[in-house]
C-alpha cells in the first residue's frame, strides 16, 4: 500500500511540474507595498490637515510589469492618522522610501508647518533627505491630480524634469529637506522653494483618483500665458521664506535673479525691448560662478557689495553688432540693467525679512564662535542691510570677440 501511495505521489508531482513549466499554472506575487512618489499637505476641514499621496502600484502579478499611478487622500491631525485611514481601504501598505517630492499649499506653508512636518515624518517614515520641497498655489490635491496622466505613467520622471529645467532655464530653484532644515537651523540665510500651480484651462483627465472639473476657468493660465496641451500642473517661480515660514512668492524671472546672487544660476534667457518698442534683443545668460561679496558689520548698519560675473550669448536682435558697439554701448547698458534688477529683487526680499541672497553666510564668517554669532542676532540687523551690486558681463559670440582683436 505504501509503495502504491509513493508511486501516485511521484506521478502527481511530475504532472504538476509539467503543467507549471508549460505555463498552465503561474506563481502570483502581489506586491504588498504602494510606493509613495509625492506627499501633499493642505488645510483640512474636519481635522487639521488633508494629506494626499501620488502612489505607484506595481503590477498585480509577475505577468504584469506596468505600474499604475493613483492619487489617495485623507484628513488627519498628523500624517500617521491619514495613513491609517488610507491603508484600511487599499490592499497594500504605503512605503515612503521612493518619495521624491513633498508639496505644501501656500496656506499651510505660511503657518510654518513645513519644518515641523519634516521633523515628524523624516525618521519614522523613512523619507530621504534628498526629497525635494514645493509650495503650491491652491491645493496640493489638485496639483497631484494634475501631475498624474494617462500619457505620463512615470511620475518620478516628470518630477525630475524640474531639475532639468532648473539647469537649463533657471526659472525655479531646487530645495531638498537637507538644505531647508540646514538653513532654518543655522540662520545664515533663508530658503527659496519651488513654486507650483495648476492651469485650470487645461482639462483634467479622467484617471484613477482624479475628478473632472465641471467648469473650467479660462482666466487661470500658466503664469498669465495661455497654452494648449500638456499637464495641468506646472512649476515656475519660488516661495520666499523667513526662517521656516513662507512670506511671499516671486516670479520665474525674479527667481533667476536670486539664483544669480546665490551663485546657483546655470543658464536662462533674457529678452530686452528697445526704447520706443521697436525691436528686441534675446540673450542666453550663463552663470559665472559664486559671487564675490565684501561685507562690513562695523557701522550702525551692515553694508555689503556683491560682484556678479555673467556670460552671455546674443541669440537675436542685433544683426549689426560689432566689438565697439558691444563694448561702448550694449555692455554698459546690460550691466546697469542687471545691477538694478539685483537691487530690486533684494529690496523685495528684504521687505519680507527674507535673507534669500544668503548674506548671513558672509556675516557668520566675521565671528570666531557660534556663541558670538548667535549673540549678534543677524536677522534683527538684516532689515537695515544696505547693498551695492557690480555686474561684469562677458560676451561669447565669436564674431564680436574676433573683431576686438
């Protein structure tokens, strides 16, 4: 009897193996995690906050390789309350190890909650220090649904395109958790954070976790410019901070100026219209490295002089340009314009009590100890800071330089 049972078992095992090898039976491995790519925080109605998440859900089986992006949200007094509510309604746990961005509505950022949220979530949720920050005009939930798209399954790739645009256009900064907390704690300069918004004139797609707008507002455009196609969510400009509290917003062009003063400007275009409105000139500007800053704190008010070096390539608008015209007319005019722009944006930031130019870093070098620096209380003296700017502009056009010998 035992011999018969053993033979039957061997036969069944062989048959099962044959079916498995033939593909009739496949092993199903359901991923237990939903990977959070983006975290958003808005003001709540019932509880203090509404938390939203762009979640990447892996294929349901080994035969499904495509990932799906969904937007989930729930209210709570902290992120842990919201996660607990969400996880009882989905067949996976939320994993924050792949998070690339944290979004905060302007209303939340103005309360100073960002620093506290980072402290609450960083260690326990496994969020990386390289996770980048963004302030959103409107609701973070609307922005998240505007990012997720049928034609854009790789949400993380879309998010990293912000870094590409930062390098090529300079219209937005890049600030991660490590940079933000360091500036808040050290008090040697203030943060500027990527500014995002949604264009309500772009229809919302009917996708999982998203809702179609009943009425579209054609007046809500992309930074005042109408566009057709693309995603509803976009980014341009920056949110300006005083410590851990947001104080105001600046345009993309003003953000370029701040990045020049911080030595973080890579490249960007500048269009200048001639007097009388006839014609214009387009320049491709490139950063020339860290600015040179001379600072004095001996008088009644601190004084600083900043030297900024820029390179430029004239792309259009000056067909008759030669070395003499550049050196005698255009170069001094452009340098004067950039100096006035640096002063204008500095005045805006100083009015918000934001040391966005990070002059405090140079002031801290004047002291021999952290105790002396703290006693000096830089931010109490910052509103009295006077600044002077000196811009040196160098042209890259070979046809202009060659004529100069």
